[in-house]
C-alpha cells in the first residue's frame, strides 16, 4: 500500500515541481546567454541596455534559485496540511492505510523532491560558472587524485565520503520535513487558531532542539578539540555524529506526528 501512496504523491506533487524546474532551466540558459553576449562589442547605447538586462537576469536567476528550495518546502507543507488536516483529511483517514504510512509516503516524497531540487540548483550554478578556464582546471583532476586528496585530508576515501554526505542530506531534509509535520500536528490539537498553534508548536520544537544540540554537540566539540590535532581529522567524526543526530531527531518527531494523528486527531 505504501508503494501506491508514493506513486500517488509523486504524481500529485510533480505537477507543481516539474514546472518549477523548467523555469529554473529556462532562467539558467537565459542568464548564461546574456553572460556570453556581454563580451561582444556594442555601441554605447546597446552596451548600457545589455548591462541593465544582465543585472535584471542575474537578479531573476538568484530569486529563482532561492525560490526553488523555499517552494519545495511550502509545497510539501501545503500538501500534508490539505490531505491530512484539512477538508481532505476525512477522506484520507477513511482509507485502509495506517497513519504512519501516510506520513511516510508524504515524507519520503518530500525528501526526494528536496534532493532533486538540490541537484537542480547545483547543476544550474555549475552551468552558470562553467567556462573554458573552469573546464581546463577540472580536466586536470582525476578520480585517483581526488580520492587521494580526500583520504589524506580526513582519513576516508572519496566514495564513502560522498555516501556519508548524501546520508547527511537525507537525514537533514527528513528532519526538516517531520518537524514541519509535527508542528502542524500540534497545531491540529487546537480547536481554534490552528495556524497559530502550529507556529507555537514549531517554536517549542526549535527550543527543544536547541537544548538537545547544546547538551550533545557542545561536549562533543570540547572533547574533539582536546583529542584531535588537525581540523581535517575533526571532519569525519563530526560528519558521522551529525548523521546520527539528525536521524534521531527525524525518528523522534516522526513518532510525535504519528502519535498525535493516530490518537489525538481533530478535524473540527
């Protein structure tokens, strides 16, 4: 059943996400073309017009890049709220599906869209900055050289390092998503002013997270600084710790959202 829910979620959200990516691609290409044409010789009037147009396209490009991640989060939040806590919630909870499966399907879909959005942004930035000089510099690197540099710096090979970074992204985005779900679920406990209740729930969660991170991370930082000589040696244990920490945060607030929606659901 989870597979069917995931398929439905991807189909519904792709109608919003794919046009957003197409807009990003179009603006990236436009910005790149303007950058290429600015090196041509133009009359003074045309030069000023091109310069003004370039400023406009750069501003538009930055706005689109920033909007992609924000829009991804907003779309995921609205989707969860409408389907689980809004008028569609009555239909959602009549389906022969466990509450945690609904949360999982929406959470997994949201995290995947966050990862895709990140890749789109990275590719877009690369297309924007790439030129002959960048290509020439990149051609000097090989997998062996990169692997050796990473291993020499932090004591781990390139592929395991990239896997750890990917895991960190996954658990970090998962944490963001389930915190939002928990905040909305807490707001659902209020008979009135549910949006205000969700905002208060989010503030409470952030305070709890700050306390947890202060209790756990600060002693770790002190310990590592006293036992690790190089800042590079600090990278791997800190990376592993952040993966574990964000994974625990994700699990904690997943259970919070699941408990509230299973035991304390209020669709009034």
